[in-house]
C-alpha cells in the first residue's frame, strides 16, 4: 500500500474539520493557503471531490480572488492597493517607489531577493488609503517617504 504524502494528509485534516457543504469551500481554501502558503493543484482536486463541485468551479474561485495563490510565494510578499481611494491618495507613486527600491516591477517576483510585488484592484479598507500589505500586515496611510523604512524591516537585499 502506498503511503500518503504530507501535503495530502494536511489537506485531508483541513477537509475533515469542515462540513462537506459548498458554502465552506472558500474557508477551506483560506485554511489550505494559511497552512501551506499556497493552494496546490492536489488540494483543488480534493476540494472538488469533497464539496461535490466541479474542479473548474474551485479553480475559478482561486483565480478570481487575489488573496489566493496557486504557487508558492516568495519569502516577502508586498501588495499595493490600487482602488480608487488609494489611487487618488498616491498608490501609484508608492508602487513605483517600491519597484525602484526593490528592482521588481508590480506583478513580478525576484526569488534571489526573496520578494514579490503586486498590485490589486481593492483591498476593501479605503478609510486607510493608501494601503500597502507587507507579509500580511496592513499598513495604512502610507506616504512615499515611509517606503524605505518599511523595507528596512525586511530581510531583502535592495
């Protein structure tokens, strides 16, 4: 008998903690990503079986929401909100400054430096605009002059 791998066991444990109701699918995806750092293809297939939905529906959810990743990320993930409130309060300048200092364009990653930079349409926290998320930590009302200090705290070679 073939032994199950660690990934399969982790996904099965998460599935077992949830009722097999379609409404728990997004929660499952969040938990998998929290545990593994991304959502592997095997987890998508297992979710489709468990929640009795098509693999295309699971894939559609993962690709629709910008919070989900289908491949492992870098050590440091930086996201700049480009929603209307953030945009008018300077988000494009923040993204440009981060890009300049990191040597990574939005939408790209630099595995050598261990950092990725991306922009999203909205993070839903407009009152804090402009918002930058660094390794899951939301930073509100960020000014361009604060960017070097934000990066100092990371172990990134700039």
